[in-house]
């Protein structure tokens, strides 16, 4: 209840993992953790879909629909009849993901 | 090889034409001047930072992209990548006080590393382009570049290595951890985590306030239409959504920003609702309408501002924000319209002389 963030578009195929550990380095929310022989999905609901893991995975074991979680940009895109998922035109500032 | 890279094996096509000639990455002659930077943050720098925080001339807080010399770096000194936003560049150069290093500033159009990475301007193409235009391969003997961890959403380390010959090493999230990182060459789990402490939340409040300025105009209009207390309620709603909400973010119940905003807005609205309801000489129906207007309008405004703070927060996913928009924006709209109608009814009553 009142939690829209429990599910994300992050998908991890552990079978492809070569245990390079790159995803554990780039994730800012410790979603991935080192496990026995391969990386484990430790905190999936903490994922903010920044896409750093997928972009740096050498074997494409990770997919995520990355994008900026910025309501203002999405609402104004929707109001202008544009696609909410491709548009991000926030002013943004340091700390925001919406430059 | 992908089509966009096939133009020339050593010369990736980029969105903007290169000013300097584009040589192959190995031993290409340098074509750009190396600039000199210091670790000192001057008064002018601090003023620039303060203005940036208040969104003053938002896109003017830039440094020139290119390679910078910090201290007396040699061919063995580490290379750090940064963005051409003054707050980003100044954080790196001041954190590296006393360290001889190279700083490669990417052209991110004056946007910080994380935001620019999300947009792709702090990205693989720009990094490869800067490595080549700066002639980095002839400046340093090693083939490693330390990229801030928050640049990773825009950088494919594999592609950078393949195209430039430089290995990407992801440094810590925060520039202030760089000296410790240089000593151990590993980032601790704490250095890799993004937090959102009160100082980081509060520093964003001015930008939120500036964005909400038009709402203060509404407060002035309300002053003339409905009196000073109604105007104060409007100002309180805006301040609650832009300043109080970021401060109290982790302490307000529920995970969704909209519901957090509704709760906060309700608390802010209560004293106004009581004050309106207790106005002497007001008939019962009007007292109820006035209270209802406050209880609907203030939470709707605070909730909307709170939802917009998702873009400034460091942890909301797009999937979640999308869900929030579809779940709560209709609720906010209904509340706002109903509240406004209640207010209009009161105004009509006053015009008709019954109040």
C-alpha cells in the first residue's frame, strides 16, 4: 500500500553472469552483491533504473529500462502529448538525475 | 561493428564536428592546450556555487572542457574524468588538494555528472572524443582513467576500452573520497552508496522554491480575494512542499512521495481549517466550506510539489514515478478542483451579500 517502487524493470539473468563484479561497483544502491561464483540480486526494490549496471555488464546479463524518474518531466511530456518514457526535459540541478 | 562507428575505425563520429583534428588514439599529436587548475576554492567560486544553487543563470556555471593539469603531474599521474559544471569540477579539484593529477573535463553542457550520464552527454562518445582531442595517450604512459561512479549510467567501460585503449576505473561516488580511494585503489561499499542526507536535501530547496515562484503570485491574488489568512495558507503550502518536505522526507510515513505530501499537507492545512471554521459571524455552511477548501487545496498543492521532488531525489525509479503519476495525480486534481469550487462558492456568497 502506498508503495509504487516495489517493482522495477530490472531483470538479471544469473546464468550468464561471469562474476566480473562490475555491476556491484557501479550500482549506487547496492542492488547487486557478490555471491558464491556469481553476483546476486540482493536488493531489487532499491533499484532506481539508472542503467549503469546494464551498460557496463560485459555479457548482457542485466537489462533495465533506464530513464529518469522525474515526475515533472513526465507530466509535462504527457500534457504536451509526447511519450512519457522518452521525454526528459527537467531543469534539474545537482543531486537530481534530471539535468 | 555498429554502423555509427564505421566511418573511421579510429575516429568515432560524434554529434558535433571536432574543432581539432581527430588522430588515432595511439601517439597522436596533441592539438589542444592543457590548462592549469588549482585546488583552491576562491570567493568567486563560492559565489558561483551559491548562484547555481539558486538557479541563477542555470546554464552559465561552466568550465571549459578539455585536459587540466593539477599540481605537477607526470606521465604516471592519475587521470580523473569530470563534468564541465563548476560544482562538479570544483569538487574534484578541491578534493585533490596536494595531489598531482590530470583532470579531463567532458562537455556536459554545464550539467553535473549524474544528470549528464542519465542524458548521455557524460557518455561513451564524449569520453572517447575528449581522450583523443586531448591527446591523452601521449600525455600519460598508463592507460587508465578514473571516472566518477555516477558517470556509469552513460559510460560503457568496454566500449571506451575498445575505442580509446583506456581502461575505465570507476572511482567513488563522492569527490571527497578520492584521496582515500587513491591510497587503496578500491572504493569501500560506503563510498559506492548514494545517500540523501539532510544537507543534500536542503541544498536543493532553493531550486525548488524558485521553480514554485509562480505559486506565490497565486498567494498575492488570494490576499485580495479571500484575505491574509488564505494568502498565508497558500504561502505555507508552497513552503511545505519545497522546503519542509525535503527536510522531513525520510520521516514522513509511506514510501510514495505523493502520499507523504498529502499527509504533510493535511498537517499544514489543519490550523488554517480551524481558523477559517472559527471565523466569527460566519454561518455554519460557510464555515464548513472554508475548512473543506483548506483541507483539500493545501494537501493537493503539497502533494504535487512532493511528487515533483522525485526528480531531485537520489533513489526513485521511473517505473515507480510513472505509477505514482497515474495513481495520485487524478486524486490531486479532484481535490484541487473541489477545493477551488468550495472557495468559489464562498466568494459567490460574499458577492451575493449573504456573507
